């Protein structure tokens, strides 16, 4: 009896990497859809807490959708 089935481990890694890749692509798309605001510049350089909170909520929402789709 194998404690860790290698096929399950490989599947988990593939789906994890796929989820991270989809998350990054969606974040870039949303960043491009907001032409008047550069999200990364607002958060890192200007330290805008309101934009950071909205982006964090957006990231959680995207992550939940991806997790539900992969699961």
C-alpha cells in the first residue's frame, strides 16, 4: 500500500500550476482593462491602500473561481 500515490501528486502539481497560471493571466487582463489606473504602480509606488484592498478582494474572488473550477 503506497502512502502517497505518485499519480495523485503529479495531478495536484499540474492543477496547482495551471491554477496559478490562469490567475496570473486573469490579473494581467484585469490590469489592462483599467486603463486609467496602473494597479501595480498605485499599490507599490503610491502605496494606495484603497486600491490594494480592492485588488486583494478581486484576487480572492478569482482564486475561489479557479479553485472551484479545478476541483
